[in-house]
């Protein structure tokens, strides 16, 4: 190996330096997760050790769409785009928008693309002489005109599939490419092709995970009585991949709502899929209406069972909060999650002091429900750790910044020139510098409004054969007073069936509640029996089951909630 201007010699130290350079180049080229990183690393490591200028061209399907070419040989109308370029100081690399059609390539480019072999071309004396009287061309012009110096074109190939090529140029003043250069450049190009393929697969998995996660998250906040909700979700950067953050707002009986924010640990498709299973399980458990700590307990057991069956272990943090707009109270349980922020109507802001618990999936962990007042005008903000924690900021500093941000935003929100919850979310995201995030970010903000006591009627009735008649009269009088006479007949029928079913099994007084919102009427009957009614199709000659069947036919929605003291059966009809 002869001595060169870059310092390589035929001595053992020179060979060692060459091998060290080749090792460093391949490590750098193969270390990128993004396609742009791979091709730029190829060009950057080739200059100046091997070439004075290096450029990489990829098939448009690879560069723009992130897809592998259809096969080999490529169609003649295939378009290649310049993906990266690097040059020595003083060299004009030209514009970055270069592209070329495969049919227009000739000479060494055809050899690289069609045969998949590297090709070397040395400029002749005439070309060198012409080059002395003309300006140096940009990199794209060498694809169509002879180059006065030495040119090396190496294919970027994956097995037999050619993804593009790299062109290496040397000025006429420098010695031409030899066999060692060809082998070195080929090894680097092969490593780049593997990196490109890895980047395509990585991008594809990230897109699948992102689409999977977004498909399972609410598209817009639900409109529920007594509460306003806003939320934001932002995926992590491309390096971190999509994670398992999620949020939800689940309507419950009695116009209550469950607010949930969680984070499955890890990233990628599996974490997104585990998030989907956890969110679905949380919604299913919410319909049974157990206390928040029991919801987390069941989710913990679910993750344990799933880990044993699938041999995939997942952990997830979660906050589960139930807001009652009639009682104006919240019940909250925490499973190792970031504590929520509570903003009082007077503007005071604090982190809610909850037992931290452990993430669901640990197994055998006790969770605790904490109840607190939720006065009208108060706000609750729940987020995932991606908002408050980053490599440059620990969790405590992030929580302090979150408190300051929410405090400032809430003062505007609660002030004379009130802004929306959407504006509060945007302000918090700006203050926490989410553009620097590496992890997913989920943020849910709720403003409590309560339901006016004038829109709620409540009675305690003895389980007596005359009780259905009395309940029917009370409901009719209340609806008439509310100006909802058109709903009287339907609600009389529904309350009669619910109360009749309750007094069959109740041993203590039953509670009947009628609740009015802007869009619906809710009737709820509570008794001390723990057996929920069963919906079945009534047959001729049978009386049992007709009541629940009628409720299901005339009500817009109906359901059952179990409690330690009994059950609640409710139904809802729309107000036109």
C-alpha cells in the first residue's frame, strides 16, 4: 500500500490506521436509526479519507415513501433522488434537490445499478484539459458529463436488490481510486444499505405503532354534564418511538365520569398493543362501577395473567379518578403515576397528595382510594411523565415547572377574561418545552361545574306494593315542574318498571333519583340487593323479564352499578 496524502502507508501502523478508519466508519454508518442519518454518515465518513466529494442517490420509493423498490432489475422509469452529499472545503456541491431518471444513467452508473457492481472511471488528458478552462460542475452534472478526475460508483444493495448508488469523486490533482479504495467503499456502502433497510423497518414499525395508538385514543373530548374536558397527546420523537401513553373519559351512572391517564412502560408496537388492552379493560371495568382502587386492582391482575400467558411482561402506571357532579366530590386512586394537579376556584394550585402505589403488573399490590371535595370551578390536570421528565430535567423539577405553568394558565382561565381549557393545555405544553421531548406526552384537564341542585330530585321510598304508583306520581309532578311534560309518559313507564323490580328483593327503603341535564333525563333506583337484573326476551305466557325488556326498548341507555351496599339500576332518555 503506497503512501498517500491522507497518511496511509504500507507500514503495519498504516494498515492499522486504515482498519481503524474502516471500523469507525461502519460503526457510524450502522448506528443511525433514521434513513437520513445513515446516508449522511456514509458521505461524511468517505470525505476526505477516500474522496473529495461523496454523494448518495436512492430510489424515490426508498427516500420519500420509505418502501423498498419493487424488485431487480428496476423499471426504466425509476427516479433516483440525491439523499446526501459531503465535500472538502471549497468544493461546490450544488443544490440539494438533485434527481435523475434511471434511463438517463450511463457508464459506471449503469454498471452499479444494473449489474450491482462497483465501477471506476478515470478522467483522460483531454477531459483534464477542458476542466482547466471551465468552472467545476455541481455534483448532479457528473451524472451526465465526463468527470476530469477519478470517479468511483458503488451500488447500495441489499442482497440482490439495488436501492441506489454512492458516487465518490477525486479531483485531477489527486491519485485515482485503486483496489483498496474499491473494497473499502464497497464495505461502507454495504453497511449503509443494511442501515437503510433497518431504517425502513424502524420507520414502518413506528408508523404502525403510532397509528395503532392513535386509533385507540379519543379523537375529541366528550360532552358530559357538569364537567368540561380537554386533552392533548403527542408522540415521542423518532428515536424513542411511540410509547404506551393513553387517556380516557368514561361516562358512568348518575352522570358521573371516570377520568383516566396511564402509561405502559416501553416503546413500540408491543407497548401500544398493551396500552390498547389496558384501556379496553379499564373501560369494561368502569361499566361495572367499582371504586377506583378496585379498578386498579383488577388491572393489576389482568397484566399479571397476560404476562403469564403470553410470556411478555408489561408494567403500567395509572391514575383513575371518578367525579360526581351531584355530590361534587372526586374519588382518586394512583398506581405509581405522576400525581395530578388540583386548581381551586380561588386560583390556589397544588399536587394532590395520594398514596403512590405501585405500577399495575407488579402483582399483589394494595391500592387506596382517596376522596376529596371538587367544588364548582375547580380544575384537575393529569399527565404522563413525558411532560415533566426528560434527560435534562428530573421529575421534581418538572413537577415544579408544571405547577407554575398550570398556576399561571389557571389565573387567566379563572379571571375576568377567561380563556378555554384548550388554551390552558397549549400554554402548559409551551411552558414545559414539549418540542424537546423524547417520550410520549398525554395531558388531560377537567373543569368541574357540577349539576345544580334544582335539576336533581331524590326520594326514599319503602318497598311496598303501592311504591311504584307513588314513584310514578312523584316523577310526573317533578317533570311537569321542569316543563318537560312530553317526557312524562315515558319516564312514568320506566320508573314503574325499575321500582317494581327493586321492591321484589329489597329489604330496606329504596332510593329514587331523577336528574336533568341539558340533553337527557336520568332515572336511578338504588336498593340493597346485590343481584343485577338480567335482560332476556320475554315469551308468551311469562311475566318475568318484561320490565327490563321494556326499559331496554324505551330508554336510550340503561345499566347497572354494583356497590358494597347493593346495586343501582339506571336508565336515560333524551330531551329533544
